[in-house]
């Protein structure tokens, strides 16, 4: 032990790599600059939190106690919200299978996956709420517009996730099937899909969870579900009612997340 | 009509690495032929070309592969009818290439895809007779009991035999086996090689099997084709491939091709002869003949 201590006094750390440490410094500097640059634009006023504290306390006070006077309607609308999510997810899973395969580099030539991917990018880039507003105009107010909105957006998301799973498959079983004289579609059905199935199911369930969350706000633009009630209550300064609605949403979303997580663990 | 005709096949990877160098080969129906050679000698590449899974170089003059009298690739292009020809070729891979998450039955049923209407294949509608054929094939390779299991639960040797069953269900006339025993233990290797031999002898299926070790070639294949750096350097009876001759063909690399039991150093043949089984002893005279083949 003493030997080690004596030896320790003669030891020196090797010089830090200058290139690496300056790179690290540079990254921190860029982050700092980005934060300062966004300060004005983002209207950062931390003092307002302090100055308006009394105001906010009064506002929060309005939420308590939550008022469940509308609970039958709340429950009914929450169920509709989940139903919107179910249909939106199912339709998008069905569409994401072909789109996912058609945007996988190891399945199709580049002149197929490039345009398909760009199309999926645009499905994904536009928020569900925006699609919902457009579909409300097209098919009228109500849950169906919400289903269509979730369908388009989720197709874009799932196609990307599905294709990533397809690109990670083991090509050897597919070659084994190809060698029996099976055609291209059969190679996908027998060689690719069995390999990606657990991941695909897991992704689909995860998107179902997200879709339930998204569906809770679709009602704000008139596309059905509990969001409509929420919007009415907030606009009518009915904060006790709003609190009740939020509690129903949180409880339902949590419940669905837990169930879906269980299911996902089962498949993978 | 020959089972397989390979004519002047060359395959270049990258700029100048020749994986196959002007390979010509004719294999008659009912033969059981071993392809031997060290790693990187072109065995697997040759098998993948015969199966039409990759195309050779485009060269002047005719070069290509004909299987059962039909072209599978011709002058660097996979022929239009390759998909159809492939149905008659069963391929067995070193890594078995089964779909591990599917049942053994489904994996074997894949063999019928090539000859049933596509839509039935898409929907997975297999007839009772097709399923019975799959069961018969599994029985033939001795793993009938595993039929309902997932392929991933099988041992390596069992998976390889399931792959042979798939080729049987395919009712292929030719089986190409690409290092089928390279990932197996000796007992499983023996069983797989015996299955291949029985398929060859009893069903009259032409078998081409690439092997890393020459010992299995002696035991199971009457004819051996030896490759080195993509060239055929020997094509003739397996008996003639004595360790001494292999040494002549491959130099120091020949050690890699021989398992323990038949290893010998050229100057001391008498000692090696004492260890080797008598049936595999080859008279020195025959060796000279083989060179001229």
C-alpha cells in the first residue's frame, strides 16, 4: 500500500488530446450560443412567474375541487376518443405494411423507396391537428375526421418504423426462400414478415398509445372526442369542469399505456 | 442431358479479385459430387452461381450455367426463366436459412411455393396433400417429432435436416449444399451427410456439396472437384485425393482441409496407413493417374 502511495507521487496523467477537448468545448459553446439566441424569440420572462404568482394561484384555485357534474358525457366522449384511436391505428397499420416494405432499401430499388419515403415524410411532418382541420372541412365535423387525421399521420410514422425493422432483418432466411423458387411477394410473406412481426406489433401498440393521447385534443378542432368538451370548458372559464375532464383523460391514458405496455412485453 | 453444366464462368469481386476464374464443369444426373477447397477458394460462390442467386461476369464468348438443359444464367445475366429453373434446385446453406420464428412445418411447406398458384402461397393455403408431403419429408430426414416446434428451438443438425426436408418437398432434382456441415458438431455432421447420401441414392437426386474438409468427401462422395483461388485444379474420383496429393495441390494450405484421422506427412506414408481405415487407402499408382485426369 505504501509502495503504491510512493509510486503515485511520481505518476502523471498523459496529456489530454487537444483535438478532443477543443471539440467538447466547441459543442458546449454552440449550445450556449443557441440558448442565448433563442431567448428573445421565445419571449423568455422568468420574472413573470414571480410577479404574477398571486394571479396564478387564484387561477389554479379555480380548478379545485374538480367538478364531475358532466361525468356521463365525459365518459361517453372518452370512449369515443379511444374508438377514434382504435380505427385510426388499425387503418394506418394496414397501410404502413406495404408502404414500410416499399420504403426499405433492402427490398426495393432506390427509385421506389426514395419517392415512397418522401411521401411518408410529408405524412409525418404534418401534425394530426392540421390534418383534422382539413378533414373537418372535407367530411364534416365529428369523429370520422379525427380517424382520417390519425390514419394519415400514423401511416407516415409507422411506415418509417416498419421499414427500419425490415432493413435490420437477417437476409439469409429470405435467400433460403428465394432459392425454393418463391416469388418476390412470397419471399416477403414467408421470409421477412415472420422476422419483423414482434417489432411491428410492438410499434403498432405504441402508436395506439400515442394516438389515444393525440385523439384527446382532436375535438378542439371539431374532430370528435373528449377534446371538444375540454375546449368548451376552457372557453367558458369552467375550470372545475376542466379539472374533471383532465383527470378522466389522465386516468384513461394511463390505463391504456399500462395495458399496451403489458401486451408489448408479451410479444417481444 | 446433364444435370448441371457450368461453362467458362468467371466472377470478379471489386477490381481484380477473381472469386471464380474460368470454371467449367459438367455434372450428370444422379451424381454426388463434393466441392472442396480452403476458405475463399470459391466453393460457395460457385454454388450461389449455379443456384442463380448471383450473376457472373459478362465476358466475350459463351459463359453461363445450364441446369437440366435450361439456362439459369447466361453471360452475366440471370435468365428470364431462372425463377422457374430454381424450383428444381434445392439449396442448403451453412446457416440453414430457416425462418426461425416459423414452425418447422411452415418452413418445410415453403418448398411447395414454387409450384402452387401464387395466390395460394400469399394466403398460406396449403392443401392436405401438400402438408402430408411435408410430413413425409420430415419423417424421411428423421425429425418428424419436431413438426409443430418453432425452427429456432431445433439444434443445428435438426435445422439442417429440416432444410433438407424443404428441398425434398420442393421435389427438386438437384440439391446444392453450401457447406452444410460447417457449423455442426461431428455427430450432426455425419447424420446430415448420411441424409444427403440417402437422398442421392434412394431418390436419385443429384447432390453437389461443398465441404471444408476432404474427409467427408472420401466417405460420401465418389467424385470431388477441388478449387483453389477460383480455379478448378482437380476433378476426379475422391479416392485419389490422398494427403500427399492434396499437399501437391494446395501446398501448406492443405493441412486446413484434412481432419485429424487422415493427416499424414508425405515422407512417412507407412505410419499414416496404419491409422487410416483400409477402404480409404489409395495405391500410389492411382495418384499419378488422377493428376492427368
